C-alpha cells in the first residue's frame, strides 16, 4: 500500500516538477560570474555553513540569539534525520539522470527531499522565530538557497519545497517543546 501511494505521489510530482525544472535550471552556457553567484548561494545551505551558523551563536550568543541557536541546532539535527529517512524511502533520482550533468557537486544520488533547502530553512526559520525582526530576510535567504538547487540542476522544485516544509514543521515542533 505504501509503495503504491509513494509511486503515485512521485509520478504526480514528477510531471509538474520536470516542467518547472526545465524553465528554472541554468543552461551549460551560463556565464561564469552568474554561475558563481548561484554556487556561492547554494554553499550557504551546505553542512559547513549551516553547522557554523548554529555553533558560533551557540558558543558566543546570549539571550534570544542563543535561544535561536539551540532551536536551530535541534531543528537541523532532527530535520536532517527526517530528510535522510525520506530520501531512502522515496528513492527519487536527481534531475541529472534525465537533464544532463549538474552545475554543482551532487552529495548523493537521491533527490527528494532537498537536504540543502531543508538545512537552510531549519536554521533561518529557527533564528526567525527567536529574532522576529530578522525573520523575513533570513527566510528569503533560505528560499534563494533552495532555488539555487534547482537553478544548478541538482533538484526539482518539489524536492526543495518538501525539504523546506520538513524544516518548517521541525522548527515549529522543536519550538513548541523548548519554549
């Protein structure tokens, strides 16, 4: 039963995702300066950047910033576990299998959901909850990080939205427990 529902869901998602992907992904002819900007943005959602974004305020922050770092640490850990479980169950191939080589390094062969988009949103939303006056710029940055995964050809848009949804739900759950 689960297998049938999963296959139906991924088929529905794939039809829309491929259309959006073909409109949003950069081409191989993209000029280097433009490509570099998207590569910098995408690295902000990687493990190094997101872990540093949590550990530095955790070590030296006070008040709301430190509380946001604690929420971000738990949210990053838990959402990453969920992403990895879902990736191993969904087993959705990355767009590179269909659309050509990616413009960025691919961390693994599974696409759904996006770990970079999830990590960036988990950190941004956590700090946004703790520091409301900074929430919109943080969430916009996380959205651009998610978009970079599509622009660079390593994720479909649905992968990004799913990763961001996992992050948001995780942050809300952690926030409710640790308030």
